[in-house]
C-alpha cells in the first residue's frame, strides 16, 4: 500500500505542475511578462504545497507503524508475553505478522492467530487513518497553493529554496549513511578484538575461523592463532595485482587508440562494445573463469609438467582483469580526450612525432585522471567476490604462486555470514573486522589517488 500511496503522490505532483503553470498564465492574462516568476515555478510551487506535507506524513507513518503496532500487540497480550524471552518474543511477533499479511509462519497456534487478527485490524485502521490524513493535507495544500498563485508571487525563490533543502537533505543522508557504516564496523570490530588480540589478527599467518566451533555449532574458546588475516590480505592483493597486469596496459592502450588513432566511425563502434564488458554480471564472468579459463590454464600447465590447481589465482586474476578493462579504458579515454588540443599542436609544431606527443605531452597531462582510473579499477578488483569464489576457491593459502588456490577478504566475509548467525562469537564478528580492514585499504587507495591528482593538476591548469 505504501507504493500505491507514493504513486498517487507522484501523479498529484505531476498534475499540480501542469495546473499551477496553467493558473499562472490565466492570472497573467495576455502578457506573461507581468509574472515575477515563470509559469514553471508557479507549477512547482503548487506541486510542493500539494505533495510535500502528505509525503512527510507517509514517510513518518512507514517508519513508526511497525514499532507502534508491535507495542500495541505486546500490550494486549502482556500476560502471555511475560513468560517469553526476548528472542522468543521477537519470533512470536514475526510469525504473527506473517500470518496477518499473508506470509509463512513457523509454527502457528491459537495465540499467534489471535495476534495476527490484531495486527490485521490495526493495519486496516492505520491505513484508513493515514489515507484520510494524507488526502486532507494534499487537498488543503493544493487549495492554499492554488489561491496564492498571483502575478507578483515570488514562487521562484520558494521553489529554489525547496530544491536547496532537498539537496542538503540528500547530502546529509549520504554523510550519515557513511558514518553509520563506519561506526557499525568499528563497534563490532571492537567486540571482536576483545576476544582476539589485534596483533594476532593483523599479523597471523593462519586463517581458519571454522575451528572456533566444534560439533554441531557448539561454541568453544576461540583460538587467536586461527584468525590471522595475512593470507587473506596477500590473496586479495595478489589477485588484484594479476588483474591490473591485464586491465592496466590493455585499458590504457585501448584508451590511447580510441582517443588519438581511431577514426570517428571506429570509435563510435569500438567504445560502446568495449563498455559492454562493464555491464556483464560478475556471475557470468565467474562461470567463464570456472568453465573456460581455469581448465585451460590447468591443461596448459600440466602439458608443461607443472602442478596446477583446478582453482587458481591466475584464472581469477585474468578474468577479473578482463572485467575491469572498461573502468580503465573509458575513464582514461575521457581524460586523454580532455587534454587541450593546443598542447598536441604545440608539440607537433616543434617536430615531435605523434607517438612522442602522446608519451611526453598527452599522458603526463592526463596523468591525474589516469591514476584515478587505475585506483578505481583496483578498488573494484579488491571488492570482487563472485569470480574469486568460482575460480580461486575458498582456501586461505599463504602463497604467491599464481597456479595455486587462494582466497580474498570479501570471499571470507561472505563465507562467515552465510546462514543463521549469532553475532556474539569470534567467528561471526571476524567478518566485521575484515570489513573494517577492507575499508581502511580502499580509503588509503583513495587518499593516494587524491594526492596524485592534487600534485599534478596545477602543472597543467
């Protein structure tokens, strides 16, 4: 129902835009020059007055509805809830909501069915009340906005301030989202480091968190020696290095060709075709790596008498490099194309060849953008999971042999959080510590890229 109400508000917004603009032309008469603001601003003014208050109520209702309904149900069945623990109470409410709204409950009984009836009744009442409130606010806002459309009404100022507030709100949401992610990682990582010393995590050479459990999920004392992240760090950087050996030269050379050598017809075809690689799902690359590249590398290596694993860092790195070629080529092509033509003309006028101009003038001028493209590609490679799972395996081996199986930080995060987990064991909390470690690595890469851009930008501005 939330989406139906939201679609109704969108339709009202669009209709108000048209009606407000039409109304402003009517009050202006034969000459719209007497209007302080353009008709589009009057339409925006009426649309904001009609929909924003109702939208605010809809958002607050969607946030507060669940907790309020839960508290009302708990209050109505307080005697039955007194004997339940907190996890049992949450499970009961979850099953009752599922029964009320057409979901699947675990073990329905008479009490859950009674609670489900209360949920359904409260949902109907709240929906009717909310629809009525939103309709009243929309009607009052539309009426007030329609009556206030006058030739000298400064609706442009109102609309521009509203847009500025929207932009500020979006920026605040982005900032608080980032802060929330970082704080959640930090707090859970602190819990992990109370169980496992940080030096064992950062400098340990063995990673086997599954040994923190015994039997059928029975928790035992966590051994700090099995939570060493060095094999994961080495595996991540090793696969990323192989990927960049593929993507860096190929992507950069492709960008140079497209920007300075290719004709317009070739560029119009080649660049979109190259960028198609960025739209291929990573699971498709994973299948390609597991079914084609990895067997080819294994058979070729065995033909030379080498011991090649069926899952290898080389297979994952090569396919990952193919995947991130568009990140390097597209961004590098844009920054190379943006180099002023006057620099090229000056170099050619001094007797330089085209290749010398590219090597000594164009590439140095585009260096900040190229470095940014490389850092973005590295960050993309570090965060890749599916290709590594399907082509490099899950074994945390400390090796730099590209023919052996390795794993990465992201793969282990997924492995640790698969299935139902209790977030009170070192095994599960290790995923947050790995996430914090990965965040620090990518933040360092972004800082390096920013420093490079700042250092070389002034030289060519």
